[in-house]
């Protein structure tokens, strides 16, 4: 509290818990070839193979999104007598994709099975999230403001002062990552083809998503 400015600053903490209802599957395709055109042709075949595998279990082609596409050159360092030299290895094409769908374990199992049999052999990882992150973000801010108001009222009463107008609200507009802490690790050489519903056998229930956000509110007092 400032005697000169007659202000009080309170930091409110907002908390919210949500049940995951969306699966995000991240997939990486990579190819290295000395010839650029050959690298592009193989990359195209890999993508076609991946799309066919994913669509074969009920997903739509349009649901597979590119998150990053990069082509670079790769060199290896080697020593010749007293000097280090570079050797051209080839062109490296990396295609990162994502697929989001409802958290349905039957479809999840079929999708993993399709990926395990895909000739493109993509590397992939799994995250559990929510369909509407904006609703969670809004609830977080509302909770943070309500918490700050409650704290300010208690402090003002204890100090024998009255809250007046809000002078300023400070909030860190950082990006929120709304993912469950549950780790679903998949070894890329695991074969789920024996049972398309293999993941269901373990009765997976992802951990709830716990989010916390803060907002600092300044009131004038009298």
C-alpha cells in the first residue's frame, strides 16, 4: 500500500481444472537423399502413405495439418591428415504434421495400428488436450480477477480503508499450453496390428488439465 498514491496492489490467482476431450497426434516424416528431386519424390510418397493410413480408419484427409516443412542440407565433418573437411551428405526434408480428433479410445487404437503398419514409418507422439481452450482461458482470467477482488476486500477491511476505482490491471499475455500431464509414450517400432484396440486394454484415463494464471489489480483507496 502506498501512502502517497493511496493505492493497493493485489495479485489474484485463477485456477481451473478441465477433463481432456481431444487427442493431438504429432507425426514427423524425414528423408535424406543426395539428389534434391529424389528427396522430394520420396517425401511426397511418404506423405501419401501416411494420409492413406490415417484415412483408412475413418479420419478425413483435411484433418491432417502441416505444422512445419523444412528442407536443408546436411554435411559431415571428417579429418584428412591435419585438416578438417566437410562432406556433403544430402538434402534433408522434414515434414511435421498433426492430427486432432475426439478422445475416443477405439478410434485411438485403430489410428495407432494404422501408423504402425504405414510404410512411411512416421515418428509420432500423443498429447491430450481440450477442444475449446479459449473457454478455459476466459474462465482462468475471471477466476483470477474474482480472487484479486476477494483478497483486496479482506486487506482493505483489515487496514481500515475503502476500495475505490480500479487504477490498473496487469496481466502477462503469455501463450497457455493446455495439455494433460499424462505421458503416452509410444516406441515407434511397436506393432499394434495384432489388436487395433490394444490401447483400450489398459483403460487409459488421461489426467485432468490443471491451469493457473495470475493478474495484478491496482485499486485507489480512501
